């Protein structure tokens, strides 16, 4: 009995993507924050182990391989791209040993694993030589059309490419998705009979349908329930509409899990983002990469959060940028805070307007509410960082650390010249430039004393009022 383990998955990804008018290889264009090809591989990995996935590359092969190498797949080289049929010929040696192969297209990225599994099961149950996944999208223009022997039959006569459709065939609505299951023996027994007798002078994999019918083997079609799953990405407009579909899917999944999203069509949320229940996302929020957000948070408009961990009950006010950082429970940020890589904002801490942090740990309950730069700093709990405080962490060559211990108070407009340490409970007077360590509980003043000249302004006004001046 042929089982699922006898399947390899072949992904065709060698084409240039001429219609995108882009320098970048088509399968490296991104939707939902990942290359098209990565989406297809992720779906394939749900069906077979990565070592049974063979990716055919050709155009910009190094770039394409580098982008998906970590996913553990195998590669096949199609040095010159002479069509989808030729692509499969190139994979022959690597996959002929499997009883069946599933062929996916690197530019059909929305395919769901469940649909691939259905195709596999249908193909096996019907003992077909070739099973074509089809769909009926609202606009079939541009796709190959699948011609069945009759409307109510599984059996297929041929696939006809758009440019070769006869007048009457132009009415056919059932499209070829570019996704197939093949029994390898009949496939490779007949593949050398493909010809280049078509408008592009290419070897079309689609012509295998008619060839296999001619060789008296069974070619059948299975229609996908949701045509949106098999739409291709041949132009930047199509790419953007696939991106919108995936973003909408993600928002729907999150909303189903208890996350409120006020205007989901304005939010950009990558597929791996996790969010706890009762968190609210306001319009125009972007959550990217491996971001994880807890419960009962509110992320206000125009915030962009990448690869960061946000705990429960956190308030992110409008316009914050948070990258590769962690925010502990109950913290409040923004508006307009810039939390750069390596920042750890402690429980209940406050980071306010135009405050930038980098590689900085701000302890529990500490506050830096206005116009401040905190770089390479270790800041304890209950610290108050006054408006306009700057850690001078860079001497032009090296970066140095500023340490501020628990309960210290940094007066406004202070510059802390690192390396420097402010001891527990110490005070730094406003406007100080601190270059030496400040011991615990001390007051440090690093500024010139104020001089007050009594009556000076009045005298000046009098002087000016004299005639002739
Ligand atoms: C193909 C099908 C068409 C189907 C459509 C679905 C053919 C001849 N036509 O058309 O019936 O409706 O997909 O999306 O197959 N590729 C290679 N090597 C090559 C050529 C292409 O690996 O030499 C790869 C491409 O990178 C792409 C996939 O195969 O990922 C499909 O190629 P593409 O040129 O986009 O075919 P379509 O014109 O879309
Ligand atoms: Ca295509």
C-alpha cells in the first residue's frame, strides 16, 4: 500500500518573474513579512519532513537558496529556465525514487497544508497518474485552463494555457493552480515527450496532462474549495493583494482568539506574532517578526513593534517604535518612545515622549518620561530620570556603560558621561555634567554656580531710553 511517506514535494522556484519588473527574484518578494518561497515551504513542511522537500532554483540561485537554507530543504539546480516541464526534468534524478511527488509552485504562496493533504489523498484514492489542483476564481484570465472530459467527471483531457485557448475554450472558468500530484513512474516515462511547440518555446509541465491521457493513464482534477488559496503572484499588484489576504487571515485568527482589532484592514501583523486575549490594537499598528504580546495590553495607533516581548497589561501610546526588546508587565510607553535593540523595560516602568533607549535595562517602577537618551545603561528600580537626561555612552571609539542604582534621582538636563555610576538613592542636580562616580545617598552638582546681578535689567532699559541711543 502506498503511504504518505512515499511522497516527495517538489517546489518550482527557478523562474525569473519577468512580469514583476524587479531586480529581485520573484520567489524572494515578500508577503506577510516572508518570501513567497518560505510560505510554500512552510506549508510543505506540514505534509512531509524537510528532507523530502526539493526546491528547484535557477534564476539568482545563490540568493534564493541562502534565503531558505535554514529551513532544511534540499535543492535542485535548473541552470537555464526552459519551462515548468524542464524544471521537473531537472529534478528527475533526485525524486524518481519516490512513488509519488507533489509539485508546488514557488509563486502560489497561500496554499494551505490541508489542501495539499486533500490533493495527496484524492490522488492516492483514485490511483491517478496526475492529479491537478484547480479552482474557479472570479477572473480566470492569465491562467491555464483545465478541460475536463465532461462537466461532472473527474477526468481531464488537457490543460490549455491562456495564450493557446480557442474562442470556445476562453469561456472555461476552471484554472490550473500550478499544483499537482504525480505518480513518478508514468511521469518520468513520458516527460521526455514534452515539446517546445508553444508561444514561449518552453517545455510546459501542463502538457503532461494530454501526454498522460494519450498514454492511457488517469489524469484527474480536484477543485479547491477556496480559490483565493491558489492565486498566483505574477505582478506587484497581485502580490499586494495576496499580502492583504494573509494579513486579513492573521487578524481574523487573532480576533477569534479574543484580541480586539479596531480597524484590521489598517494593521500589519506578521504570521508568527502571538497576542493574548483582551489586548486591544488600535488602527495602523504594525507587529512584525517574532513579536509576542500578553493579555490586557493596549497598543495605540502608529506603533511599530518588531521581534519583541511585551508582557501583560502594557500600554503603548501612539507612535512608539520597539525593536528586539522586552517590556515587562504594567509598563507604559510613549507617545513617541524609541526602544532600540537590547532594551529591557521593567515592571510598571514609564518611558515617555521622545525617549530613546538602547541596550538599556530600566528597573521596576523607574521613570524616564521626557526627551531622554539612555544607551548602554543599567538602571535600577524606582529611579527617576529627569527630562532631557543624556547618557554619553560613546567616546568616538568605544561604548561605555552608565549604572544608576535603585532609587536614584537624576535632575533634568543632566549629562552622564560614561563609564559612570550613580549610587543608590543619590541625587544629581539638574543641569549637571557627571564625570565621576556619585556615592550612594550623595548629592552631585556638576554645573557652574548661578550669578545674579540685582537691578541689571532695569539699568539696561534706562540706558537704552536715553536720547540719541
Ligand atoms: C503556470 C502554469 C499555468 C497555471 C499557473 C498557475 C505552465 C506552463 N503554466 O503558469 O497553467 O495556471 O502556473 O499559477 O506551467 N519555473 C521554474 N522553471 C522554469 C519556469 C518556471 O522553476 O523554467 C517556476 C517559476 O519560478 C514559478 C512556477 O514555476 O514558481 C510557475 O512558473 P510561471 O512562469 O509563473 O508560470 P505561469 O505563467 O504562472
Ligand atoms: Ca505564476
